[in-house]
C-alpha cells in the first residue's frame, strides 16, 4: 500500500478547506490540512499567500480530487452541497 502523502487541493479559505476535509472523511478518505497556522498568521497581511493544503494518501488522491471537483461544481461556496442561503 502506498503511504506517500500528497496535496490534492489548496485554498486560502479555512472554511472551504475544512469542508473539503470533512467531505473526504465522509467518503472514507483520511485527509489532513496543512498550513493552517501559517495561513492564520498571514491572512491579515497578505491573504493571497495564506494557502491551506488538503493532504491525502497518494493511493486516494485521484478519488479525492474527483470528490473535491464535484463539490466545487455544485457551488463555489458549498463543497459537498448547495448553498444553504440560496437553496429552496
């Protein structure tokens, strides 16, 4: 089994990164966030540099990217589902 860890997504939004991680976890993919401390520190000064990465095992990377892409195509502010403010 390949235990190498790879980044599958990056964002400057901690809420989106956390939602992606929860989506992957719900699908049985272990995911971790990296860069959250640095992002929090940098955000006030230079938000464009405050990247937060989502890491998974390399063996899960393709599926993780698919899930994140699907979630993103459903709505820009709502990985994994419709925006609760605009949903009927």
